[in-house]
């Protein structure tokens, strides 16, 4: 999801890019979603003004976290965990008001936190990663549905659970318990003020909030859980795009005279 800012005389100032999956901060990807081509390298001369990278890269969860922190549900919160779910699960972490990206930008791959060592194989090559227990495939399979139906399938399962379908309700409870299990670990590690559930995890969380909160109360340290708020995004489907814009504007806002 690219976003860019143009300055006087229509000169390109910066660009922010948000691919799915893991993404290096300065171009290129290493994605579980099987992107076939690398992004442009931000170091290449034709994409760079002297001394300043033009293309900045984060994954969609990182960008959504930036946007919700700046303009959405987490305004005023300096410690935030944003969880984004579809076929996989990613996370955007903000600590002390700043994104936690790690060395090379791969921080926040919470979907590959191993929660069940004897669990199902994951696309990353490990077993029992969190996304194998809470991703779209996990919920759809547990409900006896076609695992390839994606978001529409998730919505159908959640709707069926709300109408009393026993198999759908059992699947939602199972996934909700695993969702809470992982959230409790993240709450203990990062001590956030807020956890936000985006993508299809929004629907899963809303349908299984009781299981999530119950597991959080059992597994999270009292000092960490007592103040944490569980929320859904305010910015919806535009969050990652808005985050890409925030990312692209950061150098301009930090030093406007440098762009004069």
C-alpha cells in the first residue's frame, strides 16, 4: 500500500510501502505470503535523493499500529500492541511512543510465537505457531468449513455462532482461548496500555471476548493486565494506508527545512 507526499514543483518527497508479511525497513521483503518480487531497494540511486532514503518499508501491521496510535483508537497511548489477522497473523508494537521494529525491521512477527510445540506445522517451518491456532485457517477448519474461504468464511462462522450453531460456537471458543493465551504473553512482555485486534481478528475477538478476557485474567500478571484495554480499530481498512502516509511524512515533519 504505497503512500507518497509531493512538495513544491511536484518533487517526490518520500514514499511509505506496506506489504503483507515480514518486511525489511529499507526495501525488499521476506514474506510468508509468497510475494514474487522484491520491493525497490531504497538504496538505489534512482530512488534516492542524496543522503535520504526515498522508500521506507513496514509491514501492514506495523503501519496500522502507527496510524491507530497517531489518529485512531490508541491516541494518547504510548504502549500499544496491534494484532492483524488474515491467513497469517502479524503484530505492530509501539513502546514508549516509538515503533519496535527490531534489527532489520523484522520485529513484531507475533504470529510465529510458538504457543503449542506439539501443534500443527506452520508455513515458516516450525510447529505450533500462534497463527496456526488463531489464523483464518484454524477457525474455518475447527468449524468444519472450507479453509480457503478467507474473510467471507470467517464472517459466516461468526454469524453462525451468533445464531446458535454449535460447531461454530465451539470453534470460536477454541480460537478465542488461543487468542487470549497469546495476548496474555504479549501483555506480560510489553506491558501495553492497549491491545487492538485488526483484520479478521477483529471479528474473532468480538465473538470470543469472554474467552480472551478469561485467558488474559488467568495468564497475565496482575500488574500488567489491570490497566490494559482491549479494543478494535477505529480506522478500519484504511489503517495501513494511513500508516504508510504517516511513515512517509515523518522525515518532513522532523526537519521541514530540509525539504524546502
